C-alpha cells in the first residue's frame, strides 16, 4: 500500500487550519488503497496555530506537528517536512487552501500510473495578488531554469526526487530553483487562483522582492557578469566625456556624472556583497531549522 505524506508549512494560520484539515482529509480518504500522513510545520507562529495542531494530532493519528523554536521561513519549513516525511509520495501545499486539495488524486494517479516523477500545480491567473510576482520571468531568464510565475511549491513528488532534493544541504534555500535543479519528469496541472479562505497573506511587497533576488543570487552568476559589462561601458563613456569636457567645461554635467558613477559602483559592491554574504552563511554551517515541540519521533 502506497503512503502519501502531505507537508503543510504554517505561520499564523489559526483561521484556516480547521478548514484545511477537513478538506484535505476528505480528499485523501477518497483515494483508494493508500495510507497517508499530514505533517504540519509550525514556523514560529505567534497565534493559536500550535494549539489547533495539537488538537488535530490528538483527533487523527495520521496528523503530526513540528513547531520551530522561532520563525525560520517557509523554505526551512518545507525542508523540515521533506526530511521527516516517510511517504512513498510527498506533497507540499499551503494551509490557506489556495492549493486545491481536489488535485491530490490526479497527482497521485500521474505518478503511480504515468512516467512522471513529479506532478505540480500551475496557476493560470493571479487574481488579487501582487504584480511583483511577474519578476519570476526575470529569474527564469537569468538562471535558465524552469521557474515560471505560476509554477509554485504545490507539487507531489516520488521518494527518489525527494531524496535528491535532500542532498542539497545549503543554508540559503530557494526551493523553486531546487525543484528545477534536480530535474526529473514533471507533469503540470493547471488551476485557477482563488482567494485565501481566511487570515492574511504573509507575503508583503518587501518579502516578495527579497525572495525574488534570493532566487537570482542562489542560482545565477549573471548579475556579476552584467556588472562587468556595464562597468566597461561606463569607462568608455567617461573617456568620451573627458575629451568633451576639456573643450566645453560643463561643470554641472560632470558633477552629475560623478554622482551617477558613484551610485553604479555602490550597486555593484552590493551585488558582490550578496554573494559574499551567502558564502559566509554557508560556511557557518548553522542548522536550517530548530524544532522545539513535536508529537512524532524525528527521522535520523
């Protein structure tokens, strides 16, 4: 009998957890000849999420929770779920029900009876969501990996693919890039975006912007190449300007040019700093997450 593990990162999701549990369990119990487990990863929630998870775990022996000692981020929560999942097939999905549970059976059928290692949901619209998400097109272009805007974390994977992802031990994690990096055959199931069933999104403009750049710096060295090209162009412009200014003497123009070049330099220093800081955190080899409470024995 196959076993499906459902990984659910949670951060202040007290309003939607009971509804999510009801919908997902109803869907899983309709799939014939499978066992299942639901792993709720409580990522340092400040509301009553942990209390609700304890009640769900007491109510259903298939439910387990892992509470972090603080907020480590969704990437760490997904990694913790993958590390502790014991299923033959592993699903990652959000608790807000924007990832439709009804697709779980189709995903399972695709992996079980078709030649696929992964079956992922792909949003075909972004109703009511931040337009900054279109920045994923830039990430895909720079990294040369399949990271479309609609291709999110909602996917079911075989044990072989999960084990491959777990081999990637870096501290600075960008799961969308890792899914693409390990390869394997993926089937896409399109679905329409829906509003959250409760609570508020945890993704602000600032966090989305930071997350987008994290993807670029994690899987591409293109920014450094671009910095070098622009630097060469600016040197050429400065030489032409110097020759021109020796005849015309546009003092205000030269002042603006100096300020512009100084700004460009600071941007390039920042780019290099991002790569250096990533190496710095990797070299420390700190744990990706720390579990404070759980009702299940941790996998070694």
